[in-house]
C-alpha cells in the first residue's frame, strides 16, 4: 500500500484549505483528501450564508477573532487571484430599542479592539443605507462581504489536484489503525496509508476523532438553521446585510437578512435541535444520533438552562407567522406572502459535558492525527488561516 504524506478527512472548506496550505508549505508532498459524499462542500460549507465576516463579534485575542481578521483578507486575496466573485457590501447591526443600546456599544468596542472598521450611525444614516429597516441606532460595518463558498471550494480542489493531490469522493473513513509510524485509514474503497492525518469531518469530527483513538472533550450537537428567501418583488426591501443586536451568550441566534452573491436575499435562520447530524428536514430522524444528543449530559444541562429560548426557536420552526414576526421587527414591511422556504443548514456545535458551548475554534493533536474539533462560523471566512494553523501543527509533528 503506497504511503502518502498526508490524508485529510472531509471535503468541506476547512479540509480543502488544509490540504491546499500543506501543499504550499511542503511542495512535492503527497496528499489524499477523503470525502464521503459524491460532491465536495455538501454539508456546512455548501449550505451556509456566504458571509465574509469582519470579526467584529469575537472576544479579542480569541482564535476566532485572529483567524477571522487574517482569514478574511486571505480569502479575499484567494478569490481575487482565482476569479471567484465576492462583494464587500457592508452590513448594519440594528438596535431596535433603548434597551439594546448598551449591547450595541459593546459590539462597537469589540470591533475597535479587533481592528474592525465600524461606525455607530443614527437613524438618518441608517435609512440612507437600508431605507426599509426599523431601528433607532445601528453599527455600520462596511468591510463585511459576501461570497459563494462552494465556488471557493471548487478552486481549492482544482489547485490541490494541479499540485498532484488526490481527492477521493464517495469515500468514507470508517476505521483507523496504526502500522508503525503510519496510520491506515480503512474505507469501503480500500485502505489508505499516511504519515499524518487531519480530521476535518465537521458534523462528525467527534466521531472521527474517537475512531482515531482520541477522547474528544466535547460532543457535536447538530442545530438546524431554517431559512426563507424573499420573493423577487420584495427583494428591494433589503439592500445588503441587516442583523439584530445579538445576545452575547448566543451570538449565532437572531434572524437576519443576507443578500447573496448570486442574487436573492436569505432570511433567517432559527436554531433547533436536528434529529440527525445531517437532518436538513424536520422529518429526518436518525434514532441513534438523536439518542446520542438527548442522553448527553451537556445537552440536557443546556436544555434545562435555556429551555425558554429553545422553545422560541422551535416555535419559529413550526410557525411561519412567528418567523415572519421576528423578521418584521427588523424590516416592518415584510409579510408572509413575500417569503418562500429556502434550504436549511445544520451547524456542528461542540458542547462540553457541563452544558457550555465551545465558543472558540478547537484543534487538538493526538499522535500523528490533528483533529479539528470545533469549526463553527466564522470558519468558512477563516478557513485559509485555520489551514495554516493545522499545517503548523503538522510541521511540528514532522520533526
Ligand atoms: C446555516 C449556516 C450558516 C453559516 N454561515 C456562515 C457564514 O456566512 N460565514 C462563515 O464564515 N461561516 C458560516 N457558517 C459556518 C461555516 O459554514 C462552517 O464553519 C464551515 O463550513 C465548516 O467547514 P468544515 O469543512 O469544517 O465542515 P463541513 O463543510 O461540514 O465539511 C465536513 C466534511 O466532512 C465530510 N465527512 C464527515 N465524516 C467523514 C468521514 N468519516 N469520511 C470522509 N468524509 C467525512 C462531510 O461529508 C463534509 O463534507 C455557517 C454554518 C451554517 C451551518
């Protein structure tokens, strides 16, 4: 069995960026990427909102803050060089009441600490930017952008292949075993051997880590985000990106409006427990995966603490009226007849046994395996610098 230098598990944006960066760092090295689906970017990467995040929300000094700032620049440069269209269209974060103003100010201060260009604007300026929005004051973040991450993945895959790398689609890593200094990855299409392995399996990153012999500190709990899209006749209500002031404990909650690079405006998402890790529909149930979530102490603690918030998210999942009411707080002219259902996404959220969310990116090394154990938003924006961090670890492991 030929031995390659590196096997990457997972053909989402993090796995592809890692393989690409490894080849740049070690020209002539042999890399194989295994993806279980027939296509790349089939899960989180291909179902996300396509935002190039500015890095405004994240705790200064965190991996998210650092990787998002540097990663966004790297992603823009990659898109320019590769001819992938993107648009730095800006976004507004809108305070709807006096009560939200201190939190808006807090985000502004975080933005300043993170080096993000942003400005507090009053209602007059807000209406120039977004004529149909509610709100008494807002934060304008001109450097936020939009892109299609599936197109980024196509270009990454092309570069990996040009540099001699192999991408094996429809190839699921099922078991791992050691053979001296090599790791053997077993799949139904045969075994693959490598000196080093990186696990970028997204929604299954904890399972894959366990297969390699690591005991991951957190479990992935899948949260489905459901969306609507504005019908053509209502698209004029949103020019770019309109976000609410987030709850600091759950920055990913709060429905918002996102113009997409290929046209159209996405509205949402909510966040509800998915009954399967790849459960894109309310009716998709995987009994063993559901039981895994429901019996995990971390999930039970989270649910007990935040049941009221969870109930609100579930209510918005079953009631279009409730979803529309949440959207119309930001854009009052929106009504249900202007919205059509759009594809859902599932977030891989790493949760600790004590019920706390793993907030930052989490990457761990176990022998000659590097496990990317938590790569939620803004990991698409940050993928190229996450790739650099993983390659740093691999380089250290090569001695
Ligand atoms: C609804 C939603 C909206 C988001 N919006 C944004 C945004 O606007 N901007 C942003 O920066 N981020 C956003 N994110 C986050 C971003 O999409 C993810 O952080 C990023 O895509 C993670 O990439 P990944 O490669 O780690 O995971 P994935 O894209 O999920 O890829 C993992 C891959 O591993 C494969 N795999 C799993 N197990 C195996 C196995 N055993 N063998 C082989 N292959 C395997 C899977 O099939 C999958 O293709 C959003 C996420 C969601 C869900």
